[in-house]
C-alpha cells in the first residue's frame, strides 16, 4: 500500500490551490493510495531502454509569422471576469500581511 | 416519417428539395427536446436563437445561395466547446454561466456551413468520467433505460441523438468519451486521428490525448460532420496540415460496394477478454462472423502492452489535467469565492477551486500533482510515457499485419446510475477498450452491433485504423452497418423504447 497520508494530501492540495475540508482529505488519502498502487504497474514494463512518448503524432517547430493576429478586445477579454475595472482584471491582495 | 427520426443526410435531401424548411426541422427537434429532455437531461442549455438562425438559412436557400450539404440541419454541441452567445461550462460549477467571447473553431465551421446549433450537451465535469454522473448539473439518463448511464464523458451528446433530440452532435474523446457513449446508447461516434480536428476553443482536459469528433445515428452522418469540422487550423499548434479525403465519400462507398473482399480485420486478443459481459462478447463474435461471411479475413493479433494502457492513462491524464485546469483561478472567468474574512489572491483561488470543482476533478488534480512531484516524476509520469511508446509499437506491429483492428467498444452494456460512482477504480477500468487509441493517436469508431440477450441493451463494436487512415473507419463502418440492418430488417435505434413524455412522468410519480 502506498504511503499517501493525510499530510501528503494536504500538501498536494496546497500545491494545487484547492481548499479541501478535513473530510475530503481523509477520503482522498484512502482513494489515492489504492489508485497509485494500481497505476504503479507501469513500472513492470517501463524499462530504461524504452524511450518516452509525449505526443502521439510528433510535430516540431510549429511557428507562425511574427505579425499581430486577430485578438480579443479588452471588453471581450474582461467579459467573463468576476471583477474588473474596465481595462484590467481586479483581484484581492497579492501579498499576505506577514510579507 | 416524423422529421426527428430522419438522419442528417435524409434531412439534407428534404431541405435541398424544398420539401421541408430548416425552421420546421429545427422546431420539430426543439419540440422533442421539450417533450423528453426532462427525463433524459441531455441538454444543459437550449439555443434561444435556433429558430432565428434556421429562418436565416431558409432565406439564404430561397435567395438561391449555394449551401453546403448539411445546411439547415440542427446539431447539438458538447458543453466542452466554447460557443458565442451560449454558456460553456464543461459540466462544472466553476464555469456556471460563462459565455465565451469566441467560438471554438469546430463551432465556427458548423456555423459557416449553416448548421443550426440546438444547444449544449451534458457531460462529466471537464470530461472526467465514463457515465456523465460527474456533471455538476446532474446526470444524463440513457434513453434505453432511464435508470442507466448514457456513457461518458459525452453522455449528453450520445443520449441526444439516441433520443431523437438531435440528428447529430459534437463530442470530444480523451479516453473514449465519444466511442463508449455511442456503444451504450446504440449510436455512432468517431474519435478522429489526433491532430486532425482543431481543438481551439475545446476546454482542455489532457492535451496529448484530447480529440474532437462527430456523434450521430448513422455512419454517413458522422462522416458528413467530420468533413465539415476537420482540417488544419493555425490556431491549434497540434493541428495536422494533411489534406483529407472526403469521409462522406468513404462512407457512401462502404454502404454500396463490397468493401470487405481482401480486407484484413485484426481482432485484438487482449480486448476480447474473459470478464467482458457475455452478451457483448456474443454480439461481437456474431459481427465478426458476418464480416467473414462477406469476404473479410479475420486475423487474431496480440497487443501485449494494452494491459498497461489504463494505468498509463490514469497517470498521464491527471498530470496534464492538473496543469490545464490551473487556468481556473477565479481571475479571468468563472466563479470567485471569497473566503470568510478575506485573504490573498491565492486564498481566494483555493477557496474558489474548493467550491467550484467536484470530487472527481479534485481527485484527478491531486493525483496528477502527485505524479508530477519531484521524486515521483520518473516513477510515475516518466514510466507512463514509456508505456505509451510500447503501446504505439503494439499498434504498429498489428497494422503491419492487418488493415483495421476491432474490439468490443465497451466491456459491458450500460450499467446502472450510481453503480460505480463510489469506486473510482471500477469506473476507470471501464475504459480499457478505448484508451489505447488515445495513447497512440489512432482513429476509432464506436458502432452499434445489436442488443445483449441478457439485458436487451445496446452493444457496440470499436473499429480502429492507423493514424491518418480515418477513411477506413467510415468505409468498413458503413458496410457493417448495412449488413447488420439488412439482417435485422431495421435500425438498432428503432428498437429503443418510446419516450412518451406524459406516460413517463406518470410512471415516475407512481400513477401507472
């Protein structure tokens, strides 16, 4: 059984920026342990001599001419924002008090 | 025959001849949705402008404009695709009510071809699921049995065509989300070659796996939609620049000619497995017998690494999803939840994502973050990418012996709503037949081949072809569809239960 403790899940949740309740952390710790045990079987065949594949149809150097394309207007870009001042997205404080 | 029972190809003939108008066709489908979607719940949103657009297309036709084959035909659109003037939520609360400022390329192409968007279809949240039960807006119900799942993640699109609410639809397929819903609803769905259909405006789940494709009741209809949405898009950096043949021509050739003479059909031994439902295995072998009797050569092939496909997939997908879903940060679109007492932008982000994401999305983001963590990367994500190479090699070896591969499209018929909801691993293993094609980027089709004797529910076959050989799916699919319908004397979906709205409502109230 993989060691996925509630502390590990809480750390991962923090890295993922997801506020989880203690109950969610408890449930996820159990579920993730079982899932990780199962998916770890990839190591049975993934030996050192096998190269990795990141994309199924490899393409390289996908470029376009460096000219301005069709873009969203500021109004369009801000249209779905929870808060904005007409030209910029608005958010709460970037830094906490201790910083 | 009622307009809603006609295929898109049949509707297009009647529209072209002037026998019916697009307004009439669109209204017939909107009426059907109003009558049955309370029970099916295939749609999350109905396009308020559908009739207006239909009238515009009728006016263009009356003015003598040259229109495309499917002009005036209504289509349902999976909610994973960005649409102007219609909310695009991907089945998530975090995007509730979000109206994108642009159309996905595939949607823009549908509009340019004068199709009529009917609305947006239900799906598992961010396409994470095999049953549509992970939608934040409640599950879709299978038209064959309302207590059963319609498949997922594209259960809404599949149920919409199977319940005659739309003749055709768009789906997206990351691990089977087009092909498995097709199998369990008795409809047709195609995952094209990776990179052959634009994903610009498709809300990304796992970028090395996602592919947009058609959903329909007939092989020809999927081909007609594929012809419209396919082809290079400079806005998608993974888009292939190939020139594609007409898939409708491939389907029409397959429906007419004896396409099976000399065709080598490989049966993937590892996907014809004990443990699959007996009626699925039975109908699959009957389909093979039918193909052999009509001239195809059936050859068993082995793909030993397919056994590791599900494990590799459930590392690669969460890893990529954890990165793709970082964009839902409460700043640019969607939900914002301020924690009690306020906080920094990061506190707001965490509170928003804690409230806005459902349990399966949280599970996969946390799993993906784990798989990508320093110290675990090589063991999990790196190894999964190696398995991907091995699976591609299995496909290459198989396609050196055969022209196409086949398997059951899903290991079982539609299971009951709730049956696997609390057992993530049981839900994941359900994708065993469809995942290998995504890992290798090859195209696949789900196609109905009968009803399982033990439960009377649809069974599907999956056809897979080499990368870029999507036309083979349509040719063989259309031939098999014709042979089966000749044998049955009817289409499979004509056997689906009648969804008489009043009676069903009474039944759920206990009055019947």
